[in-house]
C-alpha cells in the first residue's frame, strides 16, 4: 500500500506572489502605466474608438501568458516542491488461505432468501477478502472434477473477479469433495507461511472423484493445512433454478439435499479445523467473521518514505516559457529587447 502527497521545502517563498499581484496590476491594468493616450476632448458624445482584435493582438496575449507562466513556475520552483511517497512494506508473511468451493448443481438451490447458495457464498467471500491484508489467498472449485482457479496471491482484485464469475455445473453434475480438498492441499503444501488454512464450502454428498474425502483430509493434515468446513444449506425442499453453462439450457425443479455432517466433521477434526452448519446468509457471514478473527498472525511492516524533488523540472519549464516569450516578442511583435 502506498500514498503520495506534495510538500514544499521553502513554503515562505510563496510570499513572492504577494509582490506579483501589484506588479500585474501596474503592468496590465493601471490606467497611468503609459500604455494608452488620453485626449482632453469632452464634447464627443459618440462611441469611443475600440481596438480591433487582430492577429498581433492574439500574439501579444500569448506572449503575455508565456511570460507570466514562466514567472509563476519560477516562484513555485523556489518554494522547493517535492513528491513524497510512503509505502507500507510487510516484512513478515501472512496466512495462506485457500477457498475450495462446491459448484455442483445443488449450489443453485434458493434457500438463502432471494439468492442461491452459491451467490450468498460469493458475496460473503468477497467481504472476507476485503478484510484481509498481506494474506495470500487462492481459489479452487470442484464438481465432478476439481480445478484451480487462482493460486495463492496478493492480487485481491483478480481473486475477487474469479470468485464473482463462478457458475454452477462448470465442472459437471457430481460432487468430488475429496478431489477439491486434495487440490487445495497440493497448492498450499509448498507454502512458507506460518499458517495454512483451507475454507471448504459444500452442500452435498461426496459422490464423484478418485480420491476419498478421508484420504484427502489426511493429505491436508500432512501438509499442515487446517481445514474449516462449512456445510451450507437446509434439508428442506427448496427451489432449484440455474442455466447449464455448457449449452445454455435452463433448469427449474425442487430439490431436497442432505449434508454428510459426520464426514464433514471428521474432515475438519482430523486437520485441526472446525465444522460449521450454515442455513441462512446471516449465519454464513458470522462463520466467516469467526474464521477471520481466529486466523490472524502478527505481521511486521515498515514504512518506506521516498522524496522526489521536482523543482528542476519546473525551472526547465519556466525557462522554456520565458524563452518562448522572448522569441515571440522578438520575431513576431518586432519589439526592441
């Protein structure tokens, strides 16, 4: 994280502007400056003689603008402007977190108010991500197969985009729970983080995949991964509605599922994690808040301050303006300088 701001080493030099104001008045606005001829005619009742706007007039205005721009930039340069940036640099690694999310068709069940289970999970996970700093986080999904979407990363924007794009049935109709756990563990195994955490969200029975959930839990435990299992959804009959991403065909039906709570508790217990049963959006938010508060490590950071003076650039620009004013007056206005 970084922030930038402008500073002045010699702000008192800006007081010169107080002298420039009367100078500008005398140079351009004061009637007695010698720029006009006054005639003592008092009987003329018609309109006065106006100066037509001609090309020389335009060139004169441009010349005047260049002159004053050069003077103003010179004064600002004398004040010593600098761009100061402060960047927070973490000197210790945070916790590695891997989300492993079930995207089987049952996650489209609409027993979470007006949202499906998957939509509620997506919204809650996005808020969880916003609360973390310096914790690499990744995303794996599973249906009939498992796939890695995002390896552990600090690019939270990219991770949030991936979470928001999830759709049910991207990986088939089954629930390969063991494959999802094993895949998440594989991508956390080589991490050098002090703590490695997997947050597993599922709502169905394990019915696909070559790896059994119990064996996958052992893989996670051996890799030092603590698994928090969230069983999402109720056992009531609910509306199931989604569009198959493979062919665009809509599906609408009623669905009654049942969580294998004994299995999910075993997975969590064998890895040192916890199992949570979630039946509404509020409890899902509460569970992720609890995990968020449990999985914290002390992080060390330092603030690097960089100061970049910019007065040289302003002086060069002021010189360009003043020299341009000289050229305009000499070549176009034919002034004797």
